[in-house]
């Protein structure tokens, strides 16, 4: 049974296959064709954290593919009415795929270990694979190729940064992370990234200016993620010099794109001038979540059937 819990679950060839499916489905969608590749298939969404893009993109995507979806709320009792093992065993007998957005990565791993259907990680504290796949699909789409490209991530070495670094390594894209001390990848994290992807071109620096030099994409995320609210004051102080503003984007060059996984806090991690400016591709990036997840669903459920 194939799951997508981390980018590391996919080979380079599998990512490119998902991208090819996504590109085909997006082109058909653009001319009004919604190819029903998954008629009768049912997807369950189980979310411990709020969501706009992940929920709507998965639900809309499954509808386009001819399937249906169920959003399971608090009444399902996940996490408190019965064990994760029992919940996973029963739910996976009733649906074809589960998208699980959890507070802890261990929850997704435990759920998948007991599930008899495919499980997709819709976000955990450790990993956000669907976001990273959509990001690199967008970069390839807008640049025409991923050859000789570089992603500069300015900010916390969080779940998005971790997944994006892995995806970059899989596809031959250089990844630079600029973050202050205490918010970089730990030595263990960096070692794990290099173990999972030995070809990863990884640059770790405290200097945003160094990170963005020659970058194809300047990427940032919120300084304080869900669940870190008690750290907000300390994080604002630590990241004050890591805002993506017009001056920093100019150092990357006029051809560099700006990305953000959203939601964004204008005036904190990014200025309004940048996020609303001509180099920003945040809307295309968000829209591609749906197209790439359609590719993931089509690929994963075909693999499940095989």
C-alpha cells in the first residue's frame, strides 16, 4: 500500500510522473474538460488544524476526477473516542484514500501503519509534501525547466522548508535557507536531509542576502506557525532582519519569483509591496495545489489498484 507522508516517499521518477499527470489534467481543466479518472472513489479528510487551500483544493480536485469526499469533523471523535489504530482500521475499509492534517507527524505515521487504504499527509509539524510538490511544479511551469534553478527560503526551518528542501534535492534544484541561530535546520535535520537525498545542494546561512544571490525563487513563510503562538514575541524579534522586502528581492534579480505558502502576514515576513508585486506568483502557486493534488490522487489510487 502506497502512502504520501513525506516527499521522501517518492522517487524522482514518481514526482515527474505526478507532474506529467498534473500538467495534462490542468491543460484539460483550462478548456473545460474535467476528466473523471476516479469515478466512485471516496476520499476522507481528517483535519486537526484549520485549512483553506488544503481542504478546498483536495475536495475540488476529487470532484473534478469524478469521485467524492467526506470532511470528518469533531463528531467523528478522532484522537479521543477510540485509538488511532482502531479509527484507521475502520475508516480505511470505508474509503479509498484519507487526507490527514495532524498536529504531530507521528500521528500520520501511526494512522498509515494501520490503514488498508492510501494516506496522504495534508500537513504535520514535520512535513508538508503536497505544498512542496505544488511549489516546484509552479517553478517548472513558469521557468520552463528546473535546470540550473535555486530556491532561497528566508525564515524558519519549518515543515514547509523541510519538504521543499527534500523536493529540491530529488529534482536537482539548489536549496538555500537563511535563518537566525536557533531556527536553522538542526545538525540532525541537515544530516537526515543529506541522507535521504545525497545529491541535495544545501546552503545554510544566517544571511538573507547570501541566500538570495542567484535565486530563481525567493520564498518565505510565517514566522510563527500554528501551535507556536506562545513564541510569537521571541520569534518577531529573532526574525526582524529576515523580512522579504523590495531591497532583498532586488538582490535576487528582476527575473526571480516570489513565493509564499500562505496565509501571509503582510508587514512581517514579507512587505505588501513584494507579495502584491509583479514578481509574486502566490495565486498561481496556490491554484496549483489543486492541479498537483489531482495528479497525486490519480497516481496514488492507480498504484493502489495495481
